[in-house]
C-alpha cells in the first residue's frame, strides 16, 4: 500500500468539510432513499388544493352517531351470532353477543334529511355540506395496525403517511411553511409514523405543532429570544455556506444531505412567517366563539381547528387535527362505557361545526377537503355483555365535506344492525385513492422507487369512488 501524507486541514475537508458539515451529516440520520425520484405533480384537473383531516382517535361508534339503526332499539338485548373480528382472529369461531341499542336518540336534519344522533347537534346543522360514507371497511382490528393503515395504507410495514404522499406529489403553496402539518398528534399506535415520510425524502415528513398534553400550540425551538436577528442571520449564512460546500464536493448525489439542507433553510424561513400564522390572538372574539374557544370543554379542540383554518389559508397542503390521547385505549375507545362518547362529542362537536361554517363563509370549502373519521368503528352489540362496544373494522362511517364531494349525500350502507357494509362498500385504500383523485393525483401514478421496486400509498389496490364526486 502506498502512503500519502495528509494534512489535518485536508482530512477535515475530505471527511466532512469541516465541523459545520460534520454537524449537518449527523442531522441526516441513516435512512436510505431511492435515487433520482422526481415529484409527479398533477395528473388531471383537481377539485381541491388541500385536506384537513379531523382524526377521531379510538373508534367512534357509527351506530351511536351517523348510522341510524332503529332495529337495534327494537331488538335490544337479543342474543345473536356474529362473525366478530377479534373473536374470529383469536379462536377462529363465531360468537354470540347481545344487541345493544344506542343511548342517544336520532333525528333527521337539513334538506338532505340525514340521520344524526344527539351526540352531534352542532355538526348535524352542517349535514347538507357532508358526504357520508356508511360502508367503510378497513384492515386491522387493534388500534396500532388500524391506525397505521388509516394513515399509511399498511398495517405493519413502515410506509409514508398520506400527508407525506400528498406533500411529495403536490409540494407546498407557501415556500415559507411546510406542506404537511400534524396538530397535537398522539405518541401512541404508530406515533410519529402516522405523520412520517418513511422512505420518501425526509423533507416531506409532517411538522408537529403542539401535542396532546400541551395546551400551547407551537413548534419547538421556532424562535430564539437570546440572540439578535442579525447574529442568527450570520450563523445561518455560515452554516449554509459550509453545508453547500459539502454538497458540492460529493461525487455521488446524496438526497439525504440535500433534504437536510432544504429542511434547515425552510426552518430559517419559518422563523419569519410561522409565528404570525400560529398566533390565534389575531382572531376576533366572534370567530373564537364560533369554534368554542370561549368555553373550557371545547377550547382545546377549538384552537386546533382554528389553527387548521389558518394553516389552510397560509398554503399548507395537508393538515391533520387529532382528537385523542396517548393511552392504550385512546379517547373514543369505550369498551365498557359507551355513554362516555358524550364527553368526547361535546369537546369536538362545536369546533368542527365552526370550522365547516368558517371555511364555507370564507370561500375555502370549495377547494378544501374536510375529512372526518376514525381508524375503525364499533360493534352494534355489547362487549362481554357490558355497556361498551368493541372494535369493528367491517362497517363504519366517515364523512367528507368540500373539495368537489357531493354535499348532502349518503353513499353505502351497513346491514340492519350496523355491523358490516353490504352496499357501496368503500375500503380504506379506495378512500385514499379518491382523496388523491380530488387533489389531481392518480393514485396509480403517484409512485416512488425504493429498494428495487415501485411503492405507492394504495399498494396494488384502491378504486376511485366516482359516485361520491
């Protein structure tokens, strides 16, 4: 072996272009990205520009909210045999359960005559803006797999979240803000994977704003009060120069490094813009009352929904607004006490109604999709003969509003007890395909090459549900 003398300065430059680039290299992580992938852009004329996803973590009961089944009341307590997904998975056998009527009364609302229970009197006033999907079904009977499938289209593999796919496909409308924001996400049942980019370039992951345990909706370390703006500018310019030198000296294209530099540059621009966007004090008292921020029980979710509207106006493509918690049995997961649904409904009903009204009066609902739903529904029978309901991935309700979906419309239906979809069934892959379609993206062509094969949100499945458009 021939030995070549190397000076200390040459070694530092060759190995990491100085300590600044060493720091940048550490920020990259160890992920492996596909090479040469180009953002696809629009495939056809879009009906919507953005999505607000109102995630009801834990599983809202469809038969206690939007899927009225009068036969449940008539045959309350009757024992019937069901193909219960959890029991079947554990034993491979059918099981008997007692039907349980809803504790809440239903009535029809709006010109469309949609049935809504007493749980959601404020949302019920907006049913003529909603497109109900009553035949939803999905994969996964436990929270973890079903929540990952809802967000990422896979129950156990690490895949990009739908928000990251949308951001990757369309980019952002505002170069000074991220294209994907997750407001108060849960750390459970997938945690950051539910707003992560997986093998997509890391600049497409979601930006977390606040948490479920923190009343303050903010971005960590967004500003620095201990340094003047001039000094911060000098620091950024120096680091950016070193990082760009490192990038230019690389023989091979390094997408991780490019993504890291883009993220740093975006973070710098966000310091000037994001504090203003995140400042809810700029809203009028009338607007704050519309979202229920003036009431303790609705304040938290009202602020999250109002934040979503402000981010929507500012050009963010995908905004997720979580209602849940960090426990093993999150929020709507009432296995033994279904009447507790009332507590959660009270917390979200007015804020969601206010969001729909606010978007509509500002002209934003026309090109904004509001998507409401859970990872699955609940059984129409009592769990263990108690007063709660178990998980039900075979038939539940999701509603959509705006973005070119038919308003005041109902698609699909479950059986006479609300257990499983029988007509107009929509799989979660189908819903993902349809949401992308409304954004101008063909789900079969939104592809990223990774590990030697093409990947997409809907895998090899998914059909656009034309009847709801």
